[in-house]
C-alpha cells in the first residue's frame, strides 16, 4: 500500500532498494519486532531520516520487503527444470524438487521472515491484502508448474486446474514451514515422490478404457 509520495520517488539513486534489502536482512536475522526504522537505517549505513523520506513508515517498508521476496521466489520457481522423458510421478517430484532446492539453498532466515511477515500482515487490517497477494502469487506459481505436468502426461483430475494449483500451493507452503521447523523430521523429496505417485496412480486408475472393437 505504497503512498503517493513514495511512488513518485521510484527514480532514485538506489537508496530505496538499499533500504528494502537492509530491512530484509534485519528481519531474516532478528525478526519483525527488531526491524525498527532506526535499526534498518543502521543496517543500510544511511541516516535515519532517509527511511522516512522514502517510506511513510515501517509498515510500508515491510510491505515492500514482502513484495520483493515474492518476486525473487516467483523468478526462481516459475520455470523449473523439466524432463519430459520421466513418467508422471517422477516428473511431478522433479518439478517440485527443483522449486524446493531454491529454499534449501537460500538463507533460512529469509523464509522464516516471510512466514513472520504473513502473520504481521494478517494482524494489520489495513495490510491484510499483502497476505492475500502473497498466497495468490503462490497459487499462480503452482499453476505454472502443475499445468504443464497435467498436459505433458494427459492427466485429467476431477477438480479444475485452479483447484489443483490451490492444493499444490498449500502442500508446498506446508512442507516449507514444516521443514523450516524440523528439517531432520521432514523429507520434502519423499513427500513430493509420494504425492506424485499417488496422483499418477489415481489418473491411471480413472482413465476411461477405449471401446472394444465390435465384431
């Protein structure tokens, strides 16, 4: 919910982006509560007054942090490596393994911060749309992955592709949070293998057989 003042100052010398990145680092290391405008300015190495020059306050800055992290996640997972020679189950697992490798290889604090920022937006009625936009982006990313999978393997499910994308987005989000909480107790690869096999078997079992030749 960027203010008119800040939106008119998009053409800057990089200070706005510098402050957003500094806020992301502070939140990733220390959490939302620690991300005061003074702490963020110190992290960025700029005078405190610059934060209030570029942003109306902490809430607007945190919203920009959410949007920036979402753009990075979408860019990283929007085009997973695909191996069409794989069967349906293995292909499903491969697509989601590629997406999850982004999280595994990144700073865990950044992804913990994303969950924390979600709860922050839900607790702020005027910024609740941030959480909605966040999960809309997750669904769109899931649809960009599941759509080709369904098409490549000729799979038709009883739910619409959009509902299937909702299921997969919720699955991925839940696996992400569970892995962050207990990495030794959660194996994302096994989960994606299981779900891919289950869906592939379901699709195979429900295929309508071709009509027999008439004598």
